[in-house]
C-alpha cells in the first residue's frame, strides 16, 4: 500500500512545535526509504513541508521545515474515527474510551497501556514516589502525583497523558536509571527509551480532546442531534 499520509512536527511557522497530519506529496522530495516498514523514521527525517492551512494564498502555499515522525497508507483520522464508528457501541462509551485504538494499530504505541502501567507502578509505593520526586528535583520540575487511569472512566486518559508529559523528563530518567526485573518495569524502560514516545504522547494529547468533547455531547440528557453534524463533519 502506498503511504500517502504522514504525521509531521513543525519546526517553523505558526504551528511550530505542533503535530499535523499531511499528505506525503506535500513533503518536498519525500523519500519513503527513510521510513521503516512500520512507518517510523529510521533516523531523524527533517524536510521542507507545505503548510496548507485555511484559504490558499495567491501563488503557492507557504513552506516550513518540520520533522516526519510517522507515515501510513491511511489517514490517521480515518483510522481512529471511522473504524471506531463501525465497530463500537457508542452508548457504552467505547467511542471515547477506545478511539485511539486505530492509531495503535498503525503505530504500535498504546497510550492506555502506558497510562495503566505507570499508574500501577507508583500506586501505593512511597519509596517509588520518593525516588521520582528526587528526579523531579534534579530536572528542576515540580513533583506531581501520577494519576491512575481506569479504562471504564474514559475521560481520565486525557488527564493521565497530560500528567505524563508534565513529568516526562523525570520519568524517563527514573526508568532508565533504575534496574528492576518486574515485567511491568521492563516494559516501561522500553517505552521511555524510545525517542518517539514523547511525540506519540503529544499527538494523543492534541487529538483526544476532540473525542472527549464529542463523547460528552453524545451522552447529554438534552436533545443534541442538531449539533452532531457540525461536530463530526
């Protein structure tokens, strides 16, 4: 399958630092050989990319430099939204709690598993929290309690991922500095050793609010059918 879609992180322009989905043909001189079979970059892939936002200006779209972080044969939004509409029960809240699963299929990264693993690792352990607090002090950041994600409380995932990003550097140092043999700890070492983990978290942090807002709209007691077309289109 030809990989026509990419997730890029902008280095310049109005969206500098943000993630966007673009067509690969907007990436100047796009070279698919720089991406592995799973769609991840073999090494840092910096490129000049068309910034298609709003109404097209006269002449051509502006171009800014960015980094290609993922490519796929299907739109990320098609995978995460349309697939869940076809296979989920909206009245059970699956749209909100599992809307990220399509993206898991194409990236191999599961934010829900990460949130659960980190939450349970620190739950009820004063010693582990104390060590993490020391790493926070080392990085000059404020220690914040790690939040516990519960799958049936679908709104908690967004808050948990935001907290992981707030504590990302201390958590990375924590898991890469200690040596534990528990399977959960080894999984977390692998995740926090992956340079793309923070990029994936930023992507989910940017997209989950849309699903949460729509899910809240669908579960309102008052009639809201007249609002749905605008929200889903």
